[in-house]
């Protein structure tokens, strides 16, 4: 018969394998072969927000900047707020003690530059002792870190010494009136350094804070140009210190450089930078003042005065160290507002210690300042939540 008239024989059935069948989609053989997708494309398409680069070149070009913590809801947000509140409370307490001890020392030895430099030296020795004993890991700075540390040390030294000169040249109330303007300088410097401005409504809440504290401090209307300009210069120096310190906490400047170790390094830099100012401004006059303060009939022994200077140095270092812990968790402007409100507590403590009379004006100004702080906090949190909702 003709072969085309008969059907072909049936094909054999396919052999089944006991192993699991693997289905492969056409495409790259591994995740390393995937092309990197720009973050902007993912954002525009509504993709995953925390996309990470998958190539080593992308990793090397990325800037590892940790996100700024926001005050959220729930247990974690409450714990963060309680921690920050604890920092501020401890900072206030240590600073009140420092101001009382420091005022007593300056009343006996009116050498603000020398006393301030000695306080820097005591704090630097304290930090070095912790590193030497292994209580804290010793920091190791990069070349960039060393440059930043000397820069912050210059601001820290200048701000502290200028504040002490202002206190010596004028009244305490006048110096606090001028230094109540610090939040304005901090807001301006932070915007210029970080390039991000807050909402105008947030800046507006600083007006009652500054105005209230200034009104509370306005008891003696004596004016001194030296006290005015040194206090204003200290505002600028401390605002720069806070802004650059915050930047150093975000960027990588070395190994084991956390907020407390950063302040220890800054204190060492401030100590060395203050020595020329002492030699030029006061020379060796401190020795003569010391002999006069501890002489016969002075009522103060050398041991008592030395203990007072030592305590002033320790409390100066510790209160600033806690301030750096707070700065690591908040915006520099928030720290400046807290620093302004701290002056109200200093006034209350000075009234209790030095038995000064409390005026109605001081009470009204303090109430306005505290209300301004609450308004600033609520306004800032409100706009942060709006911004977070837009990013979500």
C-alpha cells in the first residue's frame, strides 16, 4: 500500500520525572543581573519608597545620611519624647548648678577669660580620663573630622568666653535679655547651613518665646555696649556651634564619634584655642586675684576656692555634654528655644539662692515664654506630620 494512506505511528508518551519541575521566566539569571532603577522612577510609579541601589558603583556614590527622627504616635514616639524630655530636665538642672557656682567664683575672682579656660581644661581632663580607663571608647577622627572639630571648638570657645565677658561687663539681667535672641540666630544659621527653611508659622512662634523671656529678665535697665556686643557675638557663635555639631553628628567624621565623644573632642579644641585669648586679654592677673581672694581676712581658703573652680568646670562640662545628647535628637532651633527657656529656671534658682525679690513682671514674662515654647512645639509637630503624610 501507499505509505500516505496509513496514519503515522503514535508518539510515545512523555516520561515523567519524580523531581520537581522548575519553571524559569525569560530574563536575567540572578538578582545581580538586574539593572538598577533610579529612585525617581520608583517614586513616580508609586513603587517601593525604600529602594536601594544594587550595584557597587551606586553604593559608592550614595550619601549615607540617616533620617531625621520625627515625633510619632504609639509607644516608640512616647519613649522618644520622654527620653528627650529627660535630657532637657537634666541639662537644666546641671546648668542651674553651674551658673550658681560660676557666679560665686566670678564674684571672688573677676577673671572671666581665665576662669572659662580653666573650666575647659577640667572638662578636657575629665573626657580624657574616661577614654584612658576604657569607660568610653576612644574616638579616632578622620582628616575631615579633625577639621570640623577644630571649627566647632572655635565656636564653643568664642561663645563661652564672650558670654562670660558680657556677664562681667554688664548686669546678669541685661546679658540674658540679649541672649534671649539666640533662637533667631539659630533659625537663621540652621537654614543657611542645612538649606531647609521651616514654615513661617513655626518661626512666628519664636516671638513670644524671646519676648516673654526678655520681659522676664528686664529688671535692671542698665546698658553697656561691651555687654551688648559680646552677648550678641556669643549668640552667633553658639548658633554656629549647634548647626555644625548637628552636621557632624549626621556625617561620618571618625570612629566612635558619638555625641558625647564629639563634645569631649570639642572641649579639648576649645581649651587650646582659649589659651591665647587668656594671655592677650588677662595675662597673669589671675594669680594676683587668687592671692587677694585667699589672703588673710578674705574669708575664703585656697582649698575652698580650688574646690569651687573644680566643681564649676565639672558642671560646665556635664551640662554641655547632656546638651549634646539633646542636640542629637532634636533640631538646632528646638535646642535654642530650650536654651532660652532655661534662663527662666536660672532666674528662679538665683532668686532662691541669692534671695532676690520676685517681681510681677518676671512672673508674667516667664508665663509668656513657657506658653511660647508650647506653641512652638505644637506648631512644629503639626507641620512635621503634614510633611510626613505627603511623603507617605
